[in-house]
């Protein structure tokens, strides 16, 4: 407990130090203290561009008048709304007349402009006929010139049009049609870094002066967004906006320029047209709060950082307590996990606060909702993997592994049950002959041929049992309930004095010391289960089988040892011994699941019994013949796990006492591993569907706060595999890599198994084809994995090709797509290796 407390303190200090030293404030150039000449203003709000009320517009004008002398509008309807309420302020306006491709609407704009010029002559400073009309190619240059001429003939106010600097350079004759040139210089859209903001503006302004000597110039728009996606080197942020605007005000004063800052207030509705950038150009946010001081030297960048810090600290503490409670710890394990939990808590807080610091539209809510929902299992699984990694690498060494020098004066009768359904006779013969060599003096072997009418399978085995002697009992039965039903029928033929039931698969060759070494554990009456690991003797037959064998080894040398420390192993139906009286007490083998072994083990734990595990190998079976058989086996295991979860979930409620908290934690985590694996294809398919929306609709890209957890989980899995395989499995890098490929290749079949487990009851038990029992099949066993992997890679390439602005979030998102494709590409690799080996 002291280690946990100490680790929590250090981890909290780590989190706190990060927030305190984080870039929360910035020192910027001193402002001029002069008023801003002009600010762009559009009287709309919300994602649907709702026109503000007269009262709100009046309040906006009062607020702007505190900082600026003029407002620039863009359409006459907006200008009318402003002019109707501006009278209580000294503000003037630059009247914007919006021109587009609809000539009728343009005519309405013209007529409304004439009306406003007549009604508010003292409030209108100038008329800007069209805004970037030529840039958008809404009108031909000569058409724009015609509108400028019409307005000039109708008023004595200065008349101009607003275009970006290169449009003016492409149409220099247009300067002859206006009273002064209004140029837009927006370094962000030119992919210029904020460090070069003033230099770029001055460079373009000087070029315009050289192009139009003697003509008055005005900068119609300049500014910087406070949030959104980067545009190559141009990075939106509140810090960069403060630097850009403050430094420009000083430069404009020094150069005596006429200018207008875009814009007064953030405009959430612009997100539909300009992505997650156009909304954030205001020096005020949409709630009318000034984003940064215009004259103080130090500017606060995150006013809510204390709340975020406290939230991250508390979440980190809760994750640490949940992950480490009831565990044996040393300081290394506790501290490493506590710091990791604090790091995950930081990501959770940043994701959770995203809607509070961004203007959300429908697409962003969908993106955020999906990402946040999927982050929960990612966080849990990542922390569980990290916990296992730290526990096995720098934590306490295991203490419950069975020693190999046990002795006992008791020699209870062990009844070894070998169920066989259409097993190749030569394979089963090897198994039975190995059992005949066991050195334990008191055992019997029940060979349970079940539901196998073909004499080819059972006739040679019957003769073999007669040859091996009276210890070997041959049974040829017909039953229901698959393997569990056969094992239950075998109990009827078991010697009445047998105290221990041992089960091995029909393909296992068993070493002599198995019973001698492990039966003494049953001297403790609370011990009901003794489990030895599965291993295989044909792993060298092909590279595919080597991959399968390495994948199995990881579970038995890492996961099972870890679970054994909390008396929470997963019981496997081979190389297992069970106390007969305990088994009968809890109802025998269950026939309502297809993983009767694991389900029986859980019932025994619920009854208060103890299990022991050894990682010493005593038996070697056969690996699945094919990838398809490998997938069939994993489907059975995952489907059965969901069956158990549905049957026993009440035992995992907080009020339930049949299992210890540590046992609940281990079993719940194990089930969560299945569920999280099943989430992989779901996440991949959602991302595949989201990519075309990004490319063709232009809605929000998943933010780094929602994509980094996927990358983090992948990196943790890589570290978990390669470090623990080196420490616990003690195998080569090649076998570790093969194990990772084999494990990842199963993701889609696990998704199907979990889905089947929740929506389908009573699927039949499908045996794993081994020992040459598989039938030749011509269809592609990984066609769906191939399709998913290809779709993810194509989506990644399309995103990168589309990313002409070099947006960081797109590159990160593309990386997540590549990561998500790895399991499906691994399945393709496994199939390729199988075809090569055949």
C-alpha cells in the first residue's frame, strides 16, 4: 500500500508540473495603445448563420466601439442591420456590397446599397463593391468593373473592390476603376509561418505600392486564426493570433497604413465553408469575450487550465487505484503505472473538453462522439497491457508458480479422460502410448470415442486399448452436448474411487512426470484445479505453424502466470486436473457453453476453490492444420467467452461476493480484451466510411486528441509483445514477430465471434482440424481481411494525396488508418505463408 501511495504522489506531481510549465502564457511585443482602425463584422451566429437580434447587434457595436473606429460589412442586408442600431456609437462602416453569380441578387444588392447610402450618408465611410469576386470567379472582370461604375455614378463616397494581392496583380487595370485599392493579405492562407507574418504583409504591400504608384492602398483583410488546422507552416493558435495581430498593429502604426482586421467575432457558421479554421478569426470569441489583451505584455493562453489539470489529476488517480488495487507491487511497477495512468488521463481530459473549446457542428459531434466512445475501451485495454508489462518486467516476480519438487504420501486415483471425435487413429495412438508411459502408479485412462460411427476412426483404437492393458478403458458412445456431453457421460464409467479427473486432448503426447509432479497439490482440500500449459510438437513443420505456436506461448507464459498470481486462471480443457468432488459439487461439465472447461473453472472459483498453474510443459499437442482451422478455434474461444459473460455477469456486480475483487478484475479484463479486439473492425469500418466525407464533403478531421490513443495503444501493444516475449517466453525476435502477426490476424474473426456471442445462442461446437484432418478448400480464407486492409490503405493514400495543405491532423489520421490495417494485412501475410508452405 505504501508503494501505491508514494507512486500516486509522484505521478500527481508529474502531472501538475506538466500543466504548470506548459505553454500557458506568452510575452508579445508591446501594443501601440492606439485604437484599431477597423474590424470586419457579420451579424450572424450559430452553425445555421442565424441573424442576430437588434439588441445583440447593438451590444456588439458598443463592444466594438470600445476598441475600434470602424466596421467593415460584406453584404447590404448585414449593413442595414448594423446601420439601424449603430446610432448610439461613433462608429462608421465600410459598406460591403456582395456580388455573386446570381444577377438578380446582385441587382437587389445594388438597390439596397443605394438606399443605405441615401439614408445613412454620415455613417458610411466607403463602399466595397464585391469581395474576392474575381478570386471565386463569380463574375468576369469587365462585369465587376461595370458594377463599380454604377455605384460610383450613384454616390460621392469612395468606391473600391476587395481582392487578394495576386488577383490585383493579374488585373492591374482594375485599379483605374476604383478610388482606392483594397487588398487582402492573409499570410495564413499563403502557408506562411507566424514568425514571418509582418515580413510577408510588408512584402506584398510594397509590391502593391510598386504596381500602383500614386494610388491609395488599404489592407482590407489581415489577421490570424486562433484555432484549427495548420496550413503547411501556418499554425493556428491563440498564441500565434495574439502575436500576429499585436505585431501587425505596431507595424501598421509605424507605416501609417490603412487597414481592417478580420474579424471582430468568431463565426461558427463559417465551418461549413472554410473547415475548422474559418470559425476562429475573431479577436472576440462567439460569447463576446476578448481572446487576448491588446496592450498587456503577458497574455494568458488557456484560462481554464487549472480545471483541466485538476480533472486530469483526479482521473489519473482513479485509473491508478482501479488498475493497481489488490495487486502485489514494488515501487517500480507502481510508479510506472501511475505515471502512465496520468498520461492517459491527460488525453481523456483533452478529448472530453474538446466540445467546450471548439465550435461544434453536426459532423464534428459525430466525429467527437464516435472517437470518445471508442477511446474508452482503448484506454482500458492500453492500461491493462501496460500494467501487465510493468508487472512482468519491473514488478514483483511471480510467487504462485508451482514448484517442481513437490512430494506427497498420498497417491489418489487419477482418471484421465481423452475425448475423441473423428480423430485420426495414428494421432490418438501416439497420445495413448505416451499415457502408458506415465510414472504415476495409480491412474486409469478413459478413451471416449463420441458420435463417431465410422469404424476407421475407432476400430484401431479399441484394439490398442486392449493391447495397453486394463488401465485403458475404451468407450464408444453417442451423446449430446458436444465435448462437454461426452465428458459428462464418461463420469458414469469413471472408477468410483477416482478423486481427480484429468483431461487431455486426443492429440497430446504427455511426459511421464506430469502426474507425479502435480498431483501432490491436491493435498490441500481447497485446491480444485491444477493446470499445465498447452504446447505443440509440430511447430517446426512450417512457418505458419511456428507463428501459431509462438502466439499460443505468449498467453501461457505471460497471461496465465499473471492471472495465476490472483487465483484467476482460465481453465483449458487439456493438460488440466480437477478434483472430482468439487466438480460434482458445482454441477459437472456445463453443456450450455462451447467452452465447458473455462466455464467450469469459473464455477469452481465462485464456489471458493483454489487453482494452481505451472508453466512447465508436460504435454505437446498438434497445431491447427490451416489458417481456417486456427480461426475456427479462436472463434470458439471468443464466442464461448461471451457465453460465459452472459451467464455469469451477476457474479461481477459490486455487491456479489462469490469472487474476490482481484478475480473479478482479472476475468473482467480478459473479457474486455475480447471486446476491445472486436472493436477494431468496427473502428476500421467507421473510419473507412468517414474518409470520403472528409475528402468530398470537407467536414472535420478526427483531432489528434482522438487519434493519438489509437497510436498509443498500438505502441503499447508492440512494447508489451516484444519486451515480455523476451523476458517470459524467452524466444527469438523472429518468433516474437511471427507471434504478433498470428495474433493480429485474428481480429476480424474475434469481431464475428463477439457479435455472434451477443446475438446468437447455441452455436454448435466446431472441432479444430488437426493432424491432417482438414479437407482441401479452394476459397480464400482471408478475403474479408484483404478487403478491409485494402480499403484502409487506399483511404490512407487518398488522404495524403488530398492533403495539399500539409495538415498535421490528416497525416496523424492517415497513420491511424495504416495501424488499423495491420491486423488485416497480417491475415493476408499468414495466408501467403500458408500457401508458400503447402
